[in-house]
C-alpha cells in the first residue's frame, strides 16, 4: 500500500518536473535535424545551457510556416537562405533581431534586422582532380569538350539549383541563355535535389557536379580523400548563407532570444564545419578545422540581395529552361 502511494507520488513529481521544463520548438530542414546533421549536437549543447527541452520539427521550412501562419508552434526557424527571405520577411511572422552582429566573419558586409547568419558557402563545381585538371573560369567550363559529364540540380526544386541560375545570371547577364546553350551538351542529367546529383558524381556517373566550395572538406576530413576539388572561377562565386529567425508569436521569447545568442558563440560555431560542412558565420578562419583551412577561397563573391534575387528568379530560370529545352 505504502509502496504504491510512494510510486504514485514519484510519478506525479516526475510529471510535474517534466511539465515545468520549458520547451523551445525549432523548425528546421530535414538535413539539419538528421542524425548526421548539426541538429543533435546543437540540441545537446543548448539544453545544457538553458535547462530546457529543444525540440526540432523538420520538413519544408518556409511553405510550412506560411501554411500555419500565426498558428505555428515554432519559436525559432533555422535554415533559410537569402533567395527566400523576402517572401519570409513579408509574411510578418518574424520578430525583430536584437543582436550585435559584430562577431560575424562573413566575406561581405552583413546587416539585417530579422535574419541571423549561422553558416555560409559558395556555389561551385566539384571534380575529381585525378581525372580532370579543373577549370579556372566559367568560360573554361563552357569551352570544355562536350564529353565532360556534368550534373546539376533543378532551380525550381533545389536551393543549389536556384543559386546556379542566379550565378550564371550574375556572370553573363543578358547573355545567360547563350551561356546555358554552351553548357547544355555537357549536362547529362538534372536532378530534383543535391543528394541525387552528388551521388551520381561519387558513383562515377558524372565528371563534374554542382555543389559548394566546402564539399571537398567532407572528403578530406571524413574520408581522408584528397581527390575532390572545387573549381575556383576567376569570375567569382555565388554566395550562399543560411539564416535563423525568431517567430513573432513565440510563447518563449526569452528562450528564443537565448538560442539566437547561442548561434554566435564559439561553441555553436565550432560544431558547424564538420556537421553541416559549411563555413561558420562567426568564427575566425584560424579556428576552422584543418581540412577547411586548406580549401581554396574565391577571390570574388557574387551576391544578390533578397529583393534582387526575387526579381531575377523567374527570368534566370526561364533562361535555363529555354536553353536546355532546345
């Protein structure tokens, strides 16, 4: 009898303690919350700091938030990029960012009152340096023999694919469609997403794949493989930054602010390179893993503001579609 009462009392106390633990709900893309992504280690580190329960809800980030609107359960959303932030900002779902951005170490000046960078890279073509000499410019790639097999991603379904068409637009302007027509004979397939493309490359089905300047770091660090290189173009590379933001309707505003502050800490930033395989947004280069420090960096960074990206998106996609459909 007494044992039963004690057990019941223990369960009530445990339940009460659990109910008192504050919860931070973070919406994120699937890759972020996966076991091989940055989410689990970030979750453990932040929970130790906050005494809270960080819970990820993963999926297609912006469409879900727009569908849920002000009824969303999210306190924080992480994983945006500047090609979609205009639409996100105009939704009115996000709170002002009250943080000092001085710790940022991005390769360009950054000022934003809503979205906080947490990592970055540049769109690039990756090749096997034991089979190809590489390309020093976009022009060299376009002039390469047509038997060089290239795989890219669809700009209508892929962030990296969209970055590519904007990159081509930044380099070639009103001659973008002609540039695509020169590249088209070398493109063996266009995949919906990055993973499928990169798998074709690593399986030897392609010689060149659209990816990021940081992709070789994975092979260097995780596989001790030095055969994968990013072609660094003299015309410059399209800058890709990932961002986080606080939801205006959060039930835990202080906890959400604490998480955004955590993003800029060295503890958070040192987890990024070898879990998200990107450059950390607020960490000096001499603190990067050695595999990242040896990566060649573009001398020129090409970047469209969210307004420019929104304006150019459809014309850039149409130039790509028109050239590849011929």
